[in-house]
C-alpha cells in the first residue's frame, strides 16, 4: 500500500514538472503545448492521491467522464496530506502564469489570498446559471466571496477537531471513555503509556500543527480562539502560553512521527495506539474497502469524539474548486466545476472522502454513522475555522506557524514558540 502511494507521489511530481517545462512561452495553440489530440484534456490539481483521499476523487472523475466524453480527465494530484507539497508547487505555477485548468483550494483565507492576487476568475456566471447561491450555506459563500464576486465551488465540509480512538486500547488502559477536557486527555494519555501502547499517534510536521489547532481551541474556548483571527488578537496572552504548554505536554506522549496522516491513523485502527487527532478524512480511510481504505468497522475497530475541550464546536474547512485565470482548457474546467457543484457529484464524492456535502440538499440517507453524526453537528454546533487547512490564516501565515512549530519540536521552548506566533500574526499581512 505504501509503495503504491509513494509511486503515485513520484509520478504526480514528475508529471507536474513535465507540464511546467512544456507549458511556457512559444506555444501559440492555447492548449499549453498539449498537442491536438490531447487538447481536450482537463488538468485537475489536488493532493488526493493517498489511500482514502483518492477514492472520492475517482468517484467524481467517473461522473465527469460519463457526462463529458469529449474531455479527458488529467489527474495532476501531488501527494502529501494537507497539500504539503502541492500547495508550494501550485503557488509557483500560478506565479509563473502556468495554472492547471482547475485546482482544489480551501475556502477562507487561503483562497482569498489567490483572489486578491488576481489569480482566479469570478464564477458568478456559474452561480447564476446553476442557481448555486441558494444551495450552499451563506457563511460558506462568504468565505469564497471578495468584493461581491464568488470565486470557487465548495465540494464539501470537513471537520478538523476530531479525536479518533481505539475502544479496545482505552479499555485495556482503564480509560472509561473519550476524554472531554484537555486535563482528562492528559490523564488518559498517561494511563495508556503505562500499558506500553502508543498513547498518541502522530504524522509529519503538518499533522502536529493540526493537533495544535485543536489544543488551542480546547484550551481557549471558541470565542477566544475565533478572536485570534481578528485585528484585536493578542497572541502574547497568558492563555496562549497555557495552550502551548498543553501542546508540549500532549506531544510528550506522541509516538514516532509517521510519514503522513494515514500511517499515523492506522496505528489507532490497528490497536497499536490509543488516540489520534485528525480531520474526518480519517473516516473515509478507515471504512473504505481495501485497497483504498482499511475496511474497518465504526464503533468496533475505532470510535470518535470531539477533540478534548471542543465539544459543541465544529472546526471546519472546505475543499473548493477554482477557475484560474489563463486556464489552458477553460471550458473543460467549467465542465469539471459543474460536476463538483452538482448534487450527484457531491453525493458520490463525500461518502467516500469522509466529508459531508457543501450543498444543503444532498441525499442524507447516504451519510452513515460518523457522517450522519457530522451532518447533525454541522447543523447545530458553533463554528471555528481551521488554521492548517486554510480557513483562518492565509498561506504566508500558515507557513510561518508551521515553521514555528517545526523549531519548537526541536528546542521544546514554549516562550520562543509563543514569540514566533506573535511575529507570525504581526507579519501575516492579513
Ligand atoms: C486537507 C484537505 C482534505 C484532506 C486533508 C488530508 O487540507 O482539505 O480534503 O485532503 O487535507 O490530506
């Protein structure tokens, strides 16, 4: 499984570099040098190559291919959870005016960065044609709107603040249920440690930033967390110090960092680890049948709860497809956006992706166990935006936070981390 995934990464990156090489000046055909026969291909850029992620994309691709026999879907996905590699490559392609036909970006500050930089076409015409203004939640449309124009098509809602756990490992450690507060969490981690199992599984660096956002929310509470992204934010306050100390303590129970989120989550499903804090793409990975997923059974092999201290708040993010200015195959990209916007497309994609649809009129019967819970939580919870997945911080700010966490993992210096976060907020330009 891992080999297949790494190969996909290598092919994805090589494919992108080849494209970058041939898409430059001197080509007057307007097809990015793709040549006549391949002219109708539609390059769709994402980072959904890994187990769990690729299944949803494939389902949407099949609908696209069925509805558009004149176009070829070209999967330009670049491996790496959370777009770790993809987002940097995308930025350089957009900078060089060599966009893919469409790319996946996060609703919120991340996409607003691209919009303000003039990299995206407004999609008001599509919203008018398909009457999309009524089908997406208002607060979501706000996140993809700048100066009254709408710039992307949200395909889903993911939740970031989920605690995945192995019920058997908890039982063995004498932990009666998922911890509700950060203090209870630390107590439970300690109990698991005594059994010799991994208390908390963790992946590459971005997964640790992902953990940090849940610890910030769980320590500060929703109101103070949301205030961090407003002009009056105070990153030097003592409650942030407390959150960072909590982060340090929780991280001291982490196992060996795994290559990405899938192998870290797998340690929980396999009963090697007790807990993992990760977005609900984990659900798709756990339950999808092999070879895409692990074929596990909810509530038996794994269970879930809100990340400690965050019950009642849905820390959200949304994957959203765009129309970059200068897309080599603009019509093909619009055909893709129509599938991504459709009820059929969203209901095929989301049950496999582990997300709930962005559309309000989806077929609820398709969303079972965790996903039924998520639909209910999305409708009733307060909202907070994810840091790592582009909602509250633009890309420059997010990467500064990532750098700060990277240094902290080496020196464990909470005061230095806090100062770096103060600086990151000051320099974000947001
Ligand atoms: C997020 C993305 C999700 C999922 C996750 C892990 O940034 O929005 O769809 O792909 O990364 O790769």
